[in-house]
């Protein structure tokens, strides 16, 4: 693809992961970067990550304070829906909290995170040297580039267009606040994509090991019995280490993903509520009997319809990560189980080999003690069943918001009726 013309052909795992890890470093959510021979953690990289993160949060609140000091912004806020203002305030506070937690947590786990890539690189060297495997780093790099560039353009485009549409004055302050908000929310969002990339790396290696452990390949590639048994032991050791890496990934990303998904759930529900509110407003416009009033309201709410489209685009990045991530984790665990089932059949394929029988028995004992799953937070399994939980929470929270909004509007109508009745009576 043409997008790869700007990138060097990846030769190692570090070349493949340098793009996504480099972007994560720019977003202040890890303490290392590099390519080629490895990733490095230095004092200056730590200072950059913590310093830029603190400066971004400070600039966000300074720019928002300057905007709130404007008389025009105050008038617009006074005319806005109180529920929408509450949602906006909650989003600013919650996104900042999630960003701070993500930066601190990932900085603390930076060396553990780096060791995951070191161990994967060592596995790849062994697979390439002893088994003749081709890991095809180009495909994974191409996928990462296409997905991340598409999501970034969509995310930045939606926010920038919405700000330009809303900002009649003080456009520079609006853009500064918007890009600080992009950095604050982009770090945790991007961490979810880094997690998905690591999970996919494990998935690719589990799939590769299934092909390497097939009896037809083993007998063709390693006709000598002693060499074949040695390679089988190496492959089994790699399978066990990949299972251990699942727990390492959980240790690095588990708490951050839990906070990030809670934030994604809250913001998605809030944006759905805003879309619902705009949709109700559009329906009320259509019920106006006076043609002049209908045209006036259509002109007044033209910007709201445009913003509705921007809000829908803004939801794409967090919703994609929220919905696709659990599927990545579940399919990787399924491939890991298939690898273990293949290994369990080794003593059936080679009944005359005591080494294979002993290897299978030791693996069965290890499997009883090691049942690896991708988890987040307080040991919540990250698979398709968690999506049901997310959807139920989202729907319930959305219904609560709608109920509050309807109660508020009903109260306003009752007050208007009281005033109209008092004017008619002459009180």
C-alpha cells in the first residue's frame, strides 16, 4: 500500500511495533520508544512524558477558565440545557482523571511493558531460526497504520469541525481547548489500541504454533527423531511463555483499560443522550403549524443538526475500541486452547516416544494450575460476555438521563401553564 512508502520495511518486531509504541510515547502513556534493536527507557523520556502530560492538563483548564470568563460564552451557557452542561462538566473532570491515572499507571509499568516486547522478540528469533517461520511483520504494520491513521483523522476532524462550527468568537482559545482535550482523551483511547495490537501479536503466534505442531509439518521439516523431539519441546515452551505473557499484558493494561472503558461507556451514553435530545428537538420543529415560525426554528437549529453529525463521528473511535477489543481477546484465548489440545495429542501421534509422554503429562499438570484469560479491573474477563454487561449499563444509564430530561421539561411546561393561567385570571 502507498501508506507504507513513508515507512521502512520492518525487519524485526521492534520495527513493527515502533510506530504504535512511538505514538503512545508521544501521547505520554509509556516511558520508552525506539526501533531496530530494541526500546529504551531513559530519564529524559520519563521527564518528557510526565512534563508534557502535566502541561497538557494545565493548558486545558487554563483555556477553559479563559473561555468561561467571556460574557458571550456565559450567555450561551445560560441558554443551554442544564443536563448537557452537567454532562460536559462530568466529561472534562472524568477524562482528566482517566488521563492522569493512565499516565501514572503506564509509567509505573513501563519496564514490565518493555519486557513483553523483549520476550516476544526472543520468541520470534527462535521461530525464525529453528523453524523457518515467516512472521510477516509488514501486514501487521500496515494494519496498524491504516487503523490508527483512519481513527485519528476521524477523531481530529470531528472535534476540529465541531469547534469551528461552534466558535463564533475566540476561535484560538476554542481550538487550544479542543486540542488539549484531544491529547487528554487520546492517550487512554490510544492505549486501548496498543492493547489490541499486543493481543493480536499473541494471536498470530498461537496460530503459527498450531501449524508448527501439526504432525505432517514436523515429520517433513524434522525427519530425524532426536531433532524433532527437541523442536517440539521448544514449541511447547513457547506456548507456555505466550500464556504467561497474557498475565503480563493484564498486569500492564488491566487497570488502565478498566478506567478507560468506564470513561468510554459514560461518554458514549452522554453523546447518545445529546443525539436523542437533538432528535426530539427536530421532531418538535416539524410540529409547528406556523410556517414562519417553522422556518425560523429551522434556521436557528441548523447548527445543531451539523453538530449532531460531528457527535456521531466523535463516537466512532471509543465505540470501535469498546466493541472490538473483547473480540480480539476472546479469539486469542480460543487459539491458545487449540494449541494446548494439539500438544495433548503428541503422545498419540508418537506412542513409542517416552519423551513425548512425559512432556504431555507435565503440560497437563501445568494447565491445571494455569488458566489464563484477558482481564481488566477487578478480575473482569474481557470477552464477548462483557459486551452484554456494557450494553445493559449503557441502556440503563441512557434511560435515566432521558427520564431526568423529560421530568425537567415537564416541570418547565407546568410552570408555563401556571404563568399563563395567572395572566388569564389577572392575578
